[in-house]
């Protein structure tokens, strides 16, 4: 083996960062003997591992024992000691060990450093069964929690309505502003866009049959009975329901709700009831506003594609719908509002003191609220069909 001097020197990091110098590490030497200088800790571990790996790959001289001199090693921590113990297990002799480093090396090298046992793989069909079982159990418990919280919220709201002096009108007014007035622009824009899409697709599909004039009937009935309240409820669930969860969740994480209980104040009365009442008030009004904007969107598409004048459009809408179409949509709104507020507040009270928990519960609240709105809308559609409404 050539006795040429090897240039195995680790990268020295000595740049000044944030007012402190980073530790340095260097390896030097020749043949089967190397000397370590600097600090071997978690910050220099990568450089040390790369330099020593290159040395280990070199061909070993016959009957020679490789040695690593640690006399110039100025610092050592547990990760560095683990690296040295691994080298010792490979037959590398460690020399010149300082007394302050020997204690740590003896402790780390004396540990049972066996690799973790491999976990037994589970068949995919068993994983599928386990996931289905866990999902079913979680859905069952969530349903029970929702039913329980619905009962508590209904009881608290009924008590507040029977005893109006307990109502917090300022809180209700603020929630009406947040959930209703501030939501008017986005709800109106969505209603117009949805009605334009329905009208455009109706004209395109019915034109081949010569029935494009019935697009007005399609837009009017679908907006008033279904799309107006459904789109509004989904928007409110994503906007206001998530806000309820986040607001109450942050209060729960900061232990403000526990402080309310200590002061003798009921969180259901202070936090849930005002939001519940406010949303039950605002969602029907938002639905009515959405219906008006949807009909205006239908007027725009009728004017542009069917060349129907606004007065003719109003007359056709009057002929196509009756009062029951309007009230079918408005009747759904308070029910949707009740469940959106209940689910949002319930998940806010479920937060367990971390930002991650707030985000997780907010996501769950929005998903559950939208899912429940769609399920309830399907239930109402079947009910009104059986009632011939």
C-alpha cells in the first residue's frame, strides 16, 4: 500500500452566524492511522461520517490494524460517540481517548445497540377491514356526539328564548353582521354565476329540441327550490361554520372557556346560543337575497342568449313559479343554519390545546357541515315530493 499522505480533511465550518462560531472537524493522517481534530458532535457528524467512510473504503494493509487517534478531539456528544462505537465494532482501534470522553464512550458502547425488529406486515385485506371498522366506529361516535350536542344546544336556545333577559343582544348583533351582512357580496356573486351556468347549459341542451324558451322555467325553479338555498348553505358552512370552530377553538386552547366556567358563566349560553340564533336569522335572509340574485343572473342569460326583454322575463318567471317554490327553499334555510352552527361550535369545543388541533377540528367541522347540508337537502326533496309541494 502506498505510503503517500492522504488528504482526508473534513469541511471546516467557521463562518460567523448569529454571533457564534460553528464547530469544526478535521481528519488527517496516512495509511492505517488517522488523527481527529476539532469537535465531533451532531453539527459535524455528517462531515465526519463522509470523511471516515472514504477511509474505510480504502484497501487495508495486510496484518495491520487501523487506529483512530482521538487525542486532539476537543468535544464529543452522544451522536458522535455512537459513530465512534460503530467504528470500534468494525475493528477500528480508538487511541488517545481523553478521560472526559472515555466515560461517555464506555456508556454508549455498553448499550445494547441492536437494530429495531421489523414489524410484521399485515395483509392488505386485513388493513382494509381494519380501516372500514375504524371508520364505522368513528362515524357512529360522531353521530352520537352530534345528537347529544344538538340536544344541549336546542335546550340552551329554548331557555334563552323563554327567558329573553338572558339573551346577549350585542353578541347576537355582532354575529349577524359577521355571518350575514359581510357575506352578501360573495353569496350574491355565487348566485349570479350559478344561475348563468344553469341557464347557459339549459339553452345549449334544449336548443336541439327547440325548447330553449323553457330555460327560464329551469333557472327560476331550480334557483328558488334548490340551488339558492343549497349554494348559500354550503358557502355559509365554509365561511361562518369554520369561523365558529376557529374562534371557539382558540378560546379553548387559551383556556378562556375554563376561565368562563370558573367565573360561573355557561359556555353554551355565552358562545353557542348567540351564534346559533344569529345564523338561524341570517341564513334565510341570505337565501332570499341569493334567490333574487339568481333570478337576475337568469335575466342576464335570457337577454344575451334568448333575446328576452326584462319585462318578458319577469312575466315568464311569474308564470313558471308560485309561492310554494319560494317557501320550499326558505323553509330549509333555518334547519341548515341550525346544524351548521351546532357542528361548528361542537368542534370548536373539541379542541385540545394546540394549533394543530384547531386546524384539524376546523376541517372536520366544514366537511361535516357540508355533508349534512347535502343529506338534509336530499331528505327535504323526498319529503316535499311526497307532500306534493
